[in-house]
């Protein structure tokens, strides 16, 4: 009995092994990227008896549409605000957070930011909510 051996070429290319390789590379890159984001070296810092903990306090200013102004939950006027901000100033790294109603005019918000910036603060943020989580 003779077996016929055919020497015909396969018309379609088998890409199954190629997709396996790409899938494995993708998994490797995903795992490697998680390890690469963890930076820093474990070290023991020197100690000091006169060290001071550097904590930058966030100052909160709340401004309502009816022009009521609160500094750290205490009612203040526009004329009192610069003096209170200067008393609280410790460094340029301090953060001032402004919480306003969404109906406050932009010019009033800019004026408030100018007062804060004139007192030496550089990091000023306006508090917002996520689009789907409005009250």
C-alpha cells in the first residue's frame, strides 16, 4: 500500500502562535509597568533633636453668592481677609482652597484670588465636585 504524500502549500497562515506571543508580551508589559511605578529607596534618615515637622496647612475660604465670606469657617469681611491671610502665611507651599457656589460670578472669584495672591500665596485651588455627584 502506497501512501500519497502531497506537497501542497497551506493557503492560510496560522497565526495562533503569533497571537500567543503577543498576548504573553502584553501581560509581561502590564506586570512590568506596575513594578516600574514604585520608586524610591528604603533609607534611614538622620535624626535631630530640633527637627520640626513640615506640614502645610490647607486654608479654606468659603464664598457664597450673597457675598458672605468665611475664612476657616469663621465669618469675615473683605477688609479683614488680607490681615488674616498674612497671619497664617508660613511658606509659599501652603495651599488655599476656595469653595464657592456655582452661581458666583467669575469676576468676584478672580478678585478673591487676587487678594489671596497679594498676601504671598501661590497655590490657590478652587473646590469642585464631579459632574455626576452634584448636590
